[in-house]
């Protein structure tokens, strides 16, 4: 009989943080008997890109997920693939956290081979226009939808469609408010682990991927060297107890890995603000205030943690763009990735810095969505959504609060632990081959 494998993805876990897993926990006891390897993320070391590399065995230049965001303004064929149910206009400009599997240029390595569950991974839905492109046999992913009056009418999406109501009946509604935003905490990881254990037992996938988000929160809020990050590892290890037990009791194999490790950061740069000050990024008046004018701007940065893709209106702007960034010691300008979605230039932050999407200098020019949890209207990832500012009744705009970031993909920064596997893995693209050996 073929083996069964459960892959547990804890982004932010590093060798330095491993000792915080309680030795007496199910996870701690299992790790004690396993070899631990360093894992180099594919670049950029951000969620959507690395997850696509892990699950296809291919680098971003081949699978096409070049960041957590996509420059949909560049390509009509990509505009056609967005989820137009919320903020369609914005999502056809720069769109972060698109869920459609149709954006991947290559298939997942398991397709046509193994019954697979893909739980809380990005780009996991089959798409929103035909022909649909299923990512796995079983899918569970957060998918908040709102009625015209703004009420939340759904929390998750699943395949099969009756999986969500079954899980809600068993464990209560998914705590979406604890999955992202100022209230993000261990409750979401507890729910995911319990639901994943149920799916492993009741739906018996041969391969199951489970995303456990908890380390992402305090890794950014306080940095990987903080006591809070150490406690987060302890709490995440406790949360996955039911999943570890379910897999071990069934005779299945476990792979624990991380997508990337965090770095402590003390500085930040706002590339779009630098472009605006150089006259390269221009805005237009809208009902939401002064927003980026994608037609008239000579350059725009799609900002994502410690990297940014810079899109030029034409190549003649390249020298001016480089000049706009040249005076900042926290930035390095690098060459593009060999994929159509890549920016003409890529910005890399210094290891101690992170990149902010904001383009305005005067706080009064901030659009309303800058001060709320809004993952679809911003042309960049916004870690400030983890902080709530009570005096202004909105997300904090104090960028100095962020103490951890990632994205640069240093050698062996992540970890990979396989269930008694004799393996040699260099980066995220090699994990697929390891898992196939375990499944044999």
C-alpha cells in the first residue's frame, strides 16, 4: 500500500526558533528523532511565490507567481482571471492575494497521481472563468464575501462544497478575524489544525498540505529575536497536536517545513514615495482621494515585504528610476526575473529594512483604505494591518512598529524536517521530489 504524507507548513520557523518547540509536545517528540535540514526559499521568499514553488517543483520564473501581488494592469489575460466579486477595478490594476489556480503557468506536481488536500494555501481555487483549473481534490481556503450592505456572508470556500458546513458544525465557524489583522492570534491555527485532522481521518487524502499561519503574526510585530516570537513557536506547536496525533495514529508520514525565516528590521523605505518625489509616479483625483494613475505614471512599485517589482511605462525611464533610488542606503536595484509579470527592475531591501507601499508624504493624502484591513485595494503588502490605533480608530500608520520582515531568500534560512527520510534538498523546488519519494 502506498504511503500517506502530511506536509505542515509553518512560515517563519527557523533553526534558531526550533528549540522553542516544547520537548514534551507531540511535535517536539517527533522532531527529536528526525534529521533537520536548512531549506533555501526560492526568490522572492514570500508566501504565494514559495508555496507555488513547493507545490509545483518549479521556480517563480516558470510558475509565474512572482510575488504575493500580480501586475494585472499589464496584461488583459490576467485581468480576466481576477476574482471580480470584490473591488474589481482595483484588482485589475495591482492585485494581492488572488486565489485562482489559473494564475499558475505549470501544474501542481501531484495532479493525476495522488488524492490531495490543499488546506489554507494560496492560489488554490479553480478560478472564476472557464475553463476552470482545480488545484487539488480537496481544497479549503479563507474566502470572505460580503453582501451589498457590507455584511459578511461567507468565511471559507471548499471543494467539495459541503466540506465547509460540515467543519463549521464540528468546530464552529472559522475565526476569520483571528487569521489576519489586529486580532490575528493562535485561534485561527487551532481551528485549522483541528479541521485538518478531521479531513485527514474522514476524507483520507494520500497527500495533505496544511498551512499554519501563527508564526507570521508576532514575527512581523516583534521580530524573530523577540520573546513573543519564541512564545508563538511554543503556541503553534501546541496547536498542531491533534493533527500530529491523527497522522501518526494512521501510520502516515510527516514533513514539517517553513517557507522562509524572518529578519529583525529597524528601518523601512517607501519606494512609491521616492518615485512620486522624482515625478515618476503621478496620481489622479478619485472618490477615494488621490490614487496612483497607472496610465500616466512613468514607474510604479508593487511592494512586498523586503522586495518590490518596479514597472516602467517605457525603458527610457530606467535611468531616472535608478537615480530615484540611488541615494538610499537601504535599497539595492537588481535585474528582473525572467517572466512576463516581473518588473523591469527589482528592489531588494537591506537585511535590516522592509519596504512600504505608500506613495503619499502628507498624511491627509492617505486614501481611506490605508487605515483599515484591506488586502485588495493596496498596491502592496501592508503589515501595518497587524496594529490597531485606538485614538484614530484605524490601523496604525506608525511604520516603526514593524520589527520583522522577509523576502530576500538567504541560503538555508528556512527548515525542512522529513519523517525518517534520506534526503538532500537545496531549495523549495526540490521539496516536490522528496514528497514523491515518501509517497512511494
